[in-house]
C-alpha cells in the first residue's frame, strides 16, 4: 500500500510588485492557512517519507510551513518541472519514486492537482481550493505500478482518506 498526499499551495499574492508568477509570495492569509493545515495534519499524526514541491515560491513556502508543523525532518525535494506540469507529468514523477518510500506529499498547483485527485480517486471534486489537502491510499506495492493502476477500470481499489481545506475546517 502506498499513499499520496496532494497539497495545493496556500493563497498567493497578486501584487504588481512581484516580477513573475513563479515568484509570487503567500499572503498573510495564506501563511495562516498553511499553519492551520500543518497543525491539522500534525493532529492526524501524518507520516510522510518524502516531500516533493514545485520550486515556485508560493508552493515551496507552503511546503516549508507545513513540514515544520508536522515535524518533517528530511529535505524537501524541489522540482521546477512541477510548475506548469500536467497531471500525467506528475504521475510520471510519482512513478519514479523509490519503492522503499511508502508515503509521499506533493506541493503544487491547480488545475493540475484538481485533475490529478480526480484521476487518482475516480471521483468528481467541485473545487481544489488554496491549501487543500487530499490524501489517497493506493493498492500498489511499487510506485511504477501507478500508470497501469490508473489505466485499469478497477480504480476503486484506492480510497480517499480525507479531503480538507482551510474554509472547510473553520465552518
């Protein structure tokens, strides 16, 4: 059994002072939401063996905040290729992970993560808002099985453990 936790970056600034989309920082609300979601994952006693993040400022900052809150001690692997990656490219990234790792967390962007969670669970999601977290457990033993797993008609052997986001927690 392998698990994937998808975490969309928290709310980012649209300030005109930022030079590029890639460099956009989190807003104050985004930082607060990342802290809230990190504490929520800590309360769930989440165990992550590997964290991979888009190297875009907003995704990497979200990863750093959440990793601090959950006590993740390893380094965060930055992947510039995750910025503007397709869901299939993220699946390819996952398929190349070391099989000794049982649980990975990915920090990235929409619409890719929205599409990816629907592919992984074969469910429809109305939205995948900023700082949303979806944990999916897959009935595979090797990460390179994910491609064939997703192409099978019997995708229901995966299950969504949870789908949470800041506004859902404070309602």
